[in-house]
C-alpha cells in the first residue's frame, strides 16, 4: 500500500511541476525561437505551449466532472471531430502570445492539485469516456492526472529537440 501512495505522490508532484518545467524550458527564448520547429511539418515551440495549456484545460473538465458527478460521462466528440492540426489553426496558436496560456496552465494545475488534496478519494473516482473509436471506457482521475503529467514530459522532449537542432 505504501508503494502505491508513494507512486501517486510522485505522479502528483510531476503533474504539479509541469508548468515550472515548461517555463524553465522556454525561459529567455526570443519570439523567433518560439516560432522554431523541428521541421516544416511539426509544431513550433509556441504551438506546443498553447497545445499543452488547452489540452490541460480540456482534461481539467474531466477531473472536475469525475470528482463532482461520478454518475456522469465524459465525451470529447466535439474535439475529436477534427485533427489536432486543425485546432492549432482554428485557435491561432502560431500568432498568439504564450503568456496567457502559461498563466492558464499554472492556474489549472494548481487548482486541480488543491482539489485532489482536499477530496480524499478523488484519485480513484472515475467516469466513462467515449473514445473516438466508439468505445466507452471507465477512466479514473488518477489515470488522467498521470497521462497529463506524461503529456508535458513528452512535449518537453520535443522542445529540447527543437532547441538542439533536432539531433535527438
């Protein structure tokens, strides 16, 4: 049982630290550097920042719904109707300043961490998600928190590759 609690604490710490890690990775970058990508068909650092903030904002709704209404369901059909690259265009990631998205990201993470600490069984609460393939699956808050923590880690690696010239 201690191992599970420790793992949960590690995941929650990683989740909570995501905004700081992102801000550290992009600290001091010029506008030109923010608009750099690994190749012409990949996202820029600026687009990655917006993507992380928006994705986190969307999944925050899942966490709040699962904690507040365990009889509810979560459906992202509206989002999955279009490829992510179309959202990048629709939400104008390439032309927007990153500061509001960074503030949203910080705020959402702090809000969810506080909620998870105040609701004793929040981590285990779950609701069904309707996936794009039509399947419905019961998913826990803990699974979503871990997925979102790893999401940041993956995109931090993308940013590192961009800044190092894509040499892996």
